[in-house]
């Protein structure tokens, strides 16, 4: 087996899933990008936490994001290359129009064409049969 075949067979590392963030991955699996929304003060938050940092309420519900966002920051990963990742993959900080920021991959754009402030679309992307993650791509 050559190096390229090993990269194809390798699974992406699994995120740790617990009682606080399970809804996030369940929502992605259903095709929705959602964050926690406080049932008391309506604050949207990510990453998920048990208590609202604003009003200290323990009550929340998933709130679906529009999928529209803006590139706030990014890094292009060149090394070390660990399967299944490829050289030059882009990790981006995206701010949704609703306010929350999430870290995710940015695809569909060359490194030289990336611009801070560019508009992106965020969708749920099935990485493999078991894992779905948010993925950003430039707006057309």
C-alpha cells in the first residue's frame, strides 16, 4: 500500500462528543448548522456550554443558522501532513450573520484568492459515513 492509498483509508479524527455538544453533531447529521440559543435571554453561543454566560440560565434550544457568514481569520496548514488531511488545507474562523463564530474548513478556493471579510456559505458536510462537520465555501 502506498502513501496515497493510506491517506484515502485514514479517517478524520473524531471530535469528543458529550452531553453538551451532542445536539450540534446531531443537527449537522440532519443537514443543519445550529448553535445553542438561551431560552431566557436569547443569546446565541458556540461552543456549547451547560450555562448561559450572560444570564446563567440552564435552559437552551438549538437555533439553526442561516448559513451566511464572513471570513474573520484563517490559516493554511502545510505541515506536518497527517492522513487524511492534504497539504494546504484551510482552517477558517467564520462569523455567522447571526453573530456566533465557528472554526471549520474552507474549501473551493485557492490560497491566493482568500480575503479576510469575504462572504461565505456554510453547510453541513458529510466527511464520512459517521461524521458530519460544518464546511465553508466562498459565495458565488
